[in-house]
C-alpha cells in the first residue's frame, strides 16, 4: 500500500487510479510514495511526495508558460540561423574567403548560436523540474 503522488491519499498497489482524486497511478509512483520520500514545496514549503507534478496544498506546478515556450522557439530559430551562418563561414574559408574573416565570422556566429542553445537548454531543464526540486522561491503576492 502506498500514497497517491497527487493528493497523498492511501492507495492499494493494484489500482490504476487514485480513488480520491482520480490521478493515474504508476508502479513507480506507488513504490516511491510507499517509501515516504517527501520534500518541501518551493512555494508553500509544505511536505509533498517527490514524485508529485503539482503541490497538493497550493497547486504550484513549475513550467515555462506560454510566453516562455514561444520565446524558446524564437531563440531556437535564431540559434539555428546563426549556427548555419557559422558552418557556411567555415565552408567559405576553404573556398575564397580570407582565413581571418572566416574565423572571425565563425567565432561570432557560433558564439551567438551557443548562447541561444544554452538558453533553450536551461528553459527545458526548468520545465522538467518538479515542485520540490531547486531552491525555495520567494513569492510576493
């Protein structure tokens, strides 16, 4: 017998859905919650299961949101364009472009592409984080 990762109710290991909240229960969740592994929520500091996607007390669910998602797509497009320019500048070095001009173009455009892809990596990493992972947040309401 374990606990629901969503609401914390006691559930039997043989059920697929929590009888209290209807959350779909997996074997991994049941085993993790059966061990009692909990951590404080970043927003309200209440103790919740480490497998929970959302805090059952305050509803906190970390995500990048719609604006963040759109921004990640835009940054990804910009990074791709600059990465292509960097590749083209290296190809041109082997053609008729001066070596220093090609290397400078590669370093600048490659650096911009690397920064863009780094921002996307951080955004995706934050989106995959649960409500108990990371430092507590300072909320002003």
